């Protein structure tokens, strides 16, 4: 979606998983961050 609208920046919310939960549920923010060429701001909500 971000690539389709030619966004300048992406802001995403993180829910605070750490350690084992990241392993089980995946690291979505990390994957998204590496796929994009624009700045990504991660806000812990």
C-alpha cells in the first residue's frame, strides 16, 4: 500500500512483544522496515 501511494514516510504502531513472543508471532515491523526505502517511524503503543 505504501509503495502504491508513493508515501514519503510510514508511521506504524508496535505492541511491545519481546524475545519469545517475537519469535512466535513474527517481527512484522522489522520485515516492513527492511522492505521499504522510505523512513519508518515505529511508535510503541
